[in-house]
C-alpha cells in the first residue's frame, strides 16, 4: 500500500481499527462515530451475505454467495474417500477499476468511485 495515501497504517494489513482511525482523521468524525460507522458497514455486509444476497460496491467489487454441490473428497494422509457436503461460499470479484489501480494501469486518485 502507498504510505502517501494511507499515512497512518502501522501494518501492511488494513484493520477495522485503522479504518476507523482514517475516518476520524479524514472526515473529522469523533472516534466513537468512526468506529460505529465501520462496525455498521461490516454488519450490513455480513447480514446481506448471510441472507443469501449479493453485495455490490461500485468501483470496488462484488461479494457473491455461491452454492457448492456435494462431492467426493479424499483424506490426503490416508487416501480414504470422504464425502464433502454441499455448502455456500462467499466469493469476491474485484471491479475493473480496482484491478486497474492494483496493476498500475490506472493511477490511484483521491476519489475512488
């Protein structure tokens, strides 16, 4: 990550606490409001996905629920055949804009919409 864009990041991984800190610094919200806003965003995203709905974030990407069918599997240690149950999985597909910025094809700007 570019330190000029995110000067307060202490680790290479962006955490919810650091995201709240960035909202505090950039938008002038108090720290409690910043933390609550981050928590509310992730709670909404979580609820959408748990309910089986997709979440589309313009300029960022799409979170989708995909149903995986049951299939035969194999224990790698013993070679024993084991059934793998049907399940739902979350997939993320980055938008073309995000892919372009990450690959360096599109310059990263202040407004990312």
